[in-house]
């Protein structure tokens, strides 16, 4: 009897042990399942990202108010003679092109899309080269104070990508500044010009990007200033480390301060050596011929961003293509998000860099 009781005890203990093992195995499986589920949840959470913030096509910067305006680019011709200074509204442009024209002077094309300018002054006449500069933007509103007839014909030609909102078409969008002398006092605003465009039936999508944006590429050399020697003036861009901006000034009139006392600055300054040649068309009463620029192919270029210069060449296969920039070693140069000034300097004119 004692032996049988012992056997029953052993069997009872074994059943308890086996029962315990079964529970432990099930718990382990449950634990593994819970762990697996938890890890999947963790992975799902880790791969969930917030939607990318809308970026302005012409600056690479976040769109003001979180929305890119659904409208085409607006290009406004702005004068740059000393009598035209101080200008208004250039600091609000996404991109500004400085082009050499007849007589050794320069003019600006201020391009707006994401931002607005309540006052742009002084607006002046168009040139043939404007059409070539602006072509990569697609359909573009073009604001100007007249031009010689061949230029007007080219702007309004069926194949042109420019929509005419000049002072002879959108007359209500312009006024004269009584504090300045003509012809240096024609003013407008981006709001007035976009309204005029709507009344004229002009519309279109935002433009494609003109430049590549990204973190600084390897290489480059320190640059504290760049000096552009145009025939009648030396324009200097000076790096301001605290503001992390390039500040503009002139050899004859000093800092490029606008009418609202804001100095013109840029996140990027692009300098392109380009071939300039005279056209057969007389531009003004002095007999000066309008110039044209060779803007396809390639040429010498400097890119200034973040207190450094990147030297190499610009490339543009056709007028429909945006310009790209490549260092001498073949590295593609990206720009810093923000506004950009593109300086078109005739070959033969000096470009000096201060380290």
C-alpha cells in the first residue's frame, strides 16, 4: 500500500510539473506574440512621417503660410541707374537677374511667385534678352514700361511664353510716384499685376524650379566678398556672417538700401561670364544698339553661398533648360534655400573675390 501511495504521489507531482510546463510554453508563445506585435507597432510608428512642407519652386524654401500660390511667375523689369535708386520691392523677389544692356548700364528682372511686394519701383523697358532669360519658367507674366517695337512684337508673338502685363496693356496696375522725376518713377505691385492678369484671362501653374537646392557640397573656398566690374560701376556682395546673407553695395552710391531702408541681401549669388554682342536694333536717341547675350552652351561661373565660393562653369543646353552649375572637378553645385541673384557679367569684365 505504501509503495502504491508513493507511485500515486509521483504521478501527481508529474502531472503538476507537466501542467506547469504547458502553461509556461503557452505564456512564452503569448509573450513572443506580444513582443512581435509590439515591435511591429514600434516599426509602424517609426516609419510614419509627417507630410513634407510645401516648398516654393523658385527658392527651395518653405512656402509662406504653408501653401504655394497657384499662379505663374511674375517678372518685372526694374531700372538700376543711380537716378533710379533707391528701388522698392527687390528684397521680396524670389529671383533677380542682373543683365547688362546698352551703354554699359544694367537692368534687373525681378521674379516673384511665392511672395508679394506691395511696391515695385521704378519699372522700365523690356529687352530681347528678357525673353531668353525667362524661358525656363514656362508661361510667365511680364511687366515692363514699353520697349522698342521689335521687342514688343517678340513678347506678344504666338510662340512667346510671356504674357504681356506691361504698362501699355495693364494700364490700371501702374502709377507715377510724385516724389521722383520721370522716367524713374513708374511704380506697381505684385497684387495689382496679378489682378490685371486675371482680368486679361492670363493664368497658369507655378513655374518649375530653376535651381537645385541642398546642403553645401564638399569643396569651395572661403569668400568674404565678390566684386563685379560692370563698365559704369562696381557691384559688391559682402558676406554677413551673423545674418548668413550676402549684402549688396555699389562703388558710386554705397549700400544698396531700398526706399524702405532695407538693404538688398541674398542667400545665393550666381555669377556667369556670358558673351555679349550688339543687335541691329537701335535702342534710344543716342544711337546705342540693343545688346544680346549668348545664354546657351557653357561658360565660366562662380556660385557664392554660405560664405564660400564654388568655381566652375554654367551649362544650359537650350533656352528651354534651366542653367546648372558644375565645379571644375565635375561636382554639381547646389544652392542654399532662399532668394537668389543671378549676375550676367560680360566676358572680359573682371570678377574679383576677396577671401
